[in-house]
């Protein structure tokens, strides 16, 4: 038993050291992509399920881009809708792609959409969720990155409603922290940014090489990122292209959503790790890094179980001092988390005014990832639950530092 615990502990230390070593590259000065003339012809793709309240905001923000109208179109893919999403999208000026077969998840909708779009003359495709809104220069900055050599890229996502609730603000700070410790250092050392399901672009040649969009898990974004790494395409980070999400306001809804994310990445890990290491990957470092990302939820779940086991065993044998130390450690963690949340507000461009609830909640928000990973280890999630959106347009105007 001691040997097993030693091996688990050593494995967790290796994960920690690896991610910390890569994070050091965040200290490198960020290189900006040179500004170029508009050349890329974009199709913006939105899989929408009961998004009548918000789809108009997104369509409007695409059609009012500071980018030639002849080089951008927006396609909405309504699926499993019981409201007037399609009518709202058409009224706002979007094209509609109808699904001709069953759609059980976003990946299915994208599969059918790209099967049609790849027959058209678009150079690149940008994928959003329906609740997004874009800065006016979004497509121009993506065009710059593609001209610099990007074939798959992730843009900067911010909370569009950071002061609506403590939970919504926590999403904003979480995105900022991920930009700082994951996306920025990986951009500096030639690895992949984290590709999430909204606010990313992919060039035609990548999809043609993959045979279209073919994902099967509930975490289609992580699965697609693994597929790109397998064929040697890294995800470039483009922080000057900014999009805004309308984040959940309910902590219970947040737990449900993040449980789906955790479970989805574990699904991808079980499915894609073997494929990654059995294929002849042209860029081994990409394969290694995405593998560490896919294994991270499992390592975090194990660390949570070890922590719980340590506290319970101490209490069982009457080592109350150990339990007291654990409680004191939690107290220090909370104080440190509050200080970190203030720093992330400043670094992420969020004014401190109106963020008090977020600052106090953020340590709890981050700590809640651990039990979600543990639960996901034993209970898989394959059903998508709708998230209600208000339709209030976010205040835009942020510029990446």
C-alpha cells in the first residue's frame, strides 16, 4: 500500500512540476502578429439550441465587424430548438444550416454544418456559442494571425456580465488565470493554447486533412484539439481578438456545467490518448503537452481522494492536530485566493467596483473543481443541460495587455 501511495504521490509531483515549468514561459515578452490587409474569407458558425434571447446580439456583432462584408458570413445551426431561435437568427441577418440527421450534442451539429460549408469557398471557420459578442476588430485580428501562419487558433474570452453575480465574475477571473498560466506561456514556447468550444478558428486545410468535423464526446473542443495535435497542428493564441461570454449566475448551474466539462475531458482522455501515442505525430512536443492536459483531470481527482483519505485517516486514529493543521491550511488558502482574485481583476481588465462578491467567492469556485473531478471519475456525464441566457448585450471595449 505504501508503494502505491508513493507512486501516486510521485506522479502528482511530476504533473505539478511540468505545468509549473511551462508556466515560467509566461515571463517572455508577448509577440504581436503584424497587421495585414483583409484576405481571409470567414464563415462564422454557431450551433444554437434554444438561444432566441441572445442569437441576435451575436449576429449583429459579426455583421458590424470592421472587416469587408464580402469576406465574412455567419451561419446559425439550430438544433433541438423549442423556441424561435431560427426566426431570430434570420431576422438579424444570419444564414441557416438545417440539420438533416439526429443531433445529440454540439459536435453532431458541427459535423453536419461543416459537411456543407466545406463545399463552399471559405478559407477559415470561426466557431462561437450563441451567447457571445465580439469586439469590432475580432475578425481583423484573426486574419492577422492566419497571415502569420496560424491554422488553428484560440482567441481571448472574457465574461460579458462580470458584475451580474459572483459566479459570473468567477468565470471571468478563471479565464484570465488560464490565459496567464496556460495560453500565454504555451504561445511563447510553441505549444497549443487551450481550445475551448467558443471563440476559436480553424483553416480549411486542417478540416480537410481530418475529413471534416468528427467528434463524438461531450467535450468536442478538447477532442478536436487532440485531433489537431495528432496531425501536427498547434493551437495559436490570439489575445488581441476578444469575444465575450454571458456567464451563468447560479452556482448550482455552474457546478452542473463544469461537471460536464470535467467528465467530457475524461471521455476525451480515454478515447484519444491511445490514438495520440499510436500515431506517427509530426510534432512530439504537441502530443506530450496535450496528453498531460488530458490526464490532468485524472491526476486532480486522485489528489482529491488522497487528500480526503489523509484527513479521514488522521481523524480515525485520533490525530486531531493533523485535522487542525488541515483547517488552518484551508484558511490560508482562502486568504491567498482572495488576494489572487484581486490581482486577476487588475490583470484581466475588470474594475474592482462591483466585483466584491466575485473576489470573496473565487477561492470557493476554484476549490470546487476538485470534488467535481472526483465525482467525474466515477460518474460520467453525457447529457447536455440548457443554460438560460438573459440576452443583455455586454459592455465591450477591452484591449489585451
